[in-house]
C-alpha cells in the first residue's frame, strides 16, 4: 500500500511593509504627557513612531504593504487567492478590513477575511493561510497582512500608551516552497481571564458608543503596563524554550528570532537573560514603536531586506499580545525578497526629517 503523500510545504515567497509618512517624535509625546523625551527613550527605547494621516485608515496602510509583498514575490493582485488581515484597529466594526483591502487592490479572485488576536494576530493568520493552502491542490497564493492604525485610538496625554503605540503594516505572500523550507511546528495559546490588561473598552456590543464613553476616553487604548510587562517577561522566554525542546534544538541552532516588538528596552533585557546574541534577536521597535499585529512581520521584512537571512536560515517567530494571546512557529527561510516602503517622513512639527 502506497503511504499517503506528505502535505506540501508552504513558506514565504515575498515580504513587504509600509509606514505612513508622518512622524510623532519623542519630544512631541513628552510635551503632551508631562515627561521628558529622555524618560521615554530610557524606559521604552522608542525613538520615533509613524502616524497615519487623517484620511488614512488601516486598509490603506495594509494595501500598500500587500502590494510591496506581491512585488517582491513577482505577483500581481490577481494572483492572490486568499487575503487575511490581522488587526486590532479595523476600518469599521464591519465588514472585515480584509474586504476593504481586497477592493483597494482589485484582488478579485481572493477570499478575504480578518483574524483578530491583537499583536499575535499575524502569526495566527499565517497558520490559517498555511493550512488553507496545504488543503488546496492547486498552486495558489495567500497574502497575510498585519496592520494597525493605533494613533486613531490613543489618548495623547497617556504616557503608558502614547509613548509606545504607532501605525504601520507588513505583509507576507505565502505559497508552495521546496521541501526543505517553509513553516512548521506552530504552537498557540490564550488566556481570556487576562483580557482586561490591555483593551479598547468601548465601541463594541458590551459598551456601545455613547456621549459618556466618549467623554471618558473609553474608545482609547487602556493598558496596565506593569501587568503586561510581567506577562511578556514570563511568556517570551517560555515560547523560546518550549520551541527548542519540541524540536530538539539549542539556541545556537537558531539563526534568527523574530518577536513581537512591545518595548525595545524590555525585549533587549529578555534577550540578554536568554543568552541571545545581539545579531540573533531582531529589534526594530526603536524605529517604529509598537505596531501591534504588524510588529513581527515588519521585523521579518526588515531582516530580509537587510539580507541578514540566508536561504535555509532557521527562524523562530514568537508573538504575544492582548487577550492575552501568544504563539510561535519555526520557519526555514526560502530566500524570499522583501520590499519596504517608507515615504520621506514629515515630523508633526512640519519639518522634513529622515530616519537614522
């Protein structure tokens, strides 16, 4: 009897990212929160954050990132058969933001849907896309994009959130790869009893919008920074160690670790505690802040664009976020190209400025 064929491997064919043009500097955040710019830099490590324009929604940022990823993969929007968006800041409560992205891209052959798992959402969406493509016998392609427009939901006077959260999008084109490359060993979890650690309290069916909810700023992100920090400090090392144990690997076997980027100072500290080489753990939050579901794919896009990943590189992706949610996956890198789009930034003060 012939044994059943192994599922075909699905990996990344192209990566892309997009950052909006406007910048919100530490000096501006400091002036509105009552702290100094040095305080922000020392405690968060964030130097600047990109902010969507008043007429830019999450779908606009995401469409640019998907176009960039498709260009990197040598594809057109018409080649995309599945489009999944991961976001906590949708264009509206309904329909899905993925449908808005589909319309912007004119990806008429795509099935479009959202996945909601906060900052973990992109990897959750990758698992959905990987399984979807493995079950399809034809060589089709999926676009998986993480995007946030957090600036639309921030209280600029709240230092706990205003100093960290920002806007941006990053996407991957998934498709068949060689048997030696692609995604494997996914692991996920969640603990809904911790959902109040970070959330937007009003605007949904539990607390619909009212004059009172608007006055109380309950449509803005609220976060218990200490509780979230404790959660990350416990979760990130556990995800790394469990993935290594499951796959009989050592830290030295990993070429790259891609993590959600909640706070660069915290991430640096946890990396040092794990004994990670500086070159192994990719940290980009200092450049862009916490861009939620876009953080991990933005870090991966950056690593690919900087050519720090070689074909066959073993990458561990770890994510964690509100809900609380978490997940990890091993990825053997295919050598896929990446395209990053970052228009010449304009600081909110009106000065032209280039990122360092």
